C-alpha cells in the first residue's frame, strides 16, 4: 500500500454547509472518496491510499487539476483507491464536491 499526501492552495472555499460527503466504492478499478470540512478555507488537503505503487506524479497532476478547477477550499479529502484510472478519479472527486455542496436531506 502506498500513501500520498498533498496540501494545496485553493482559490475558493467549497460551497454548502454539509459537514461531509462520501462517494464511490473500494473495488477493482474504482475508489472511495470522503470529503470533510476540516481544512482552512484556502487549503485543500488530499490523502490517498493506493495499492498501485509508482503513480505519484499522475496522482499529483490529477489532484492539482481538480483543485484548480473546483472550489475545494476548506476540504480534507481521503481517497481509498482500488486501482482507478485518472478519469475515474476526476469523476469521483467532482461527484464528491457536488455532494458536499448539496443541502442535507
């Protein structure tokens, strides 16, 4: 298991008031993403646990692009990866942002 951690500056705070959101499942080719409002408003921290070793540069490119494109400030994001492709990672991160921005039911 390889663990990666990124602490990135975020231009905008994540909208909404939901305290946390979880999307995806840990399975082959998929991943689980937990988002929590636990970082300063201008910071996004992302911790990744993955069984696929040696892809740190790819992960960094994907999460930097995500934080640049989305309002991710204030979030601590935990990823449990089951060998997902970068496009699946980007999809799950976008789903997580959408879910944490929604009002709680």
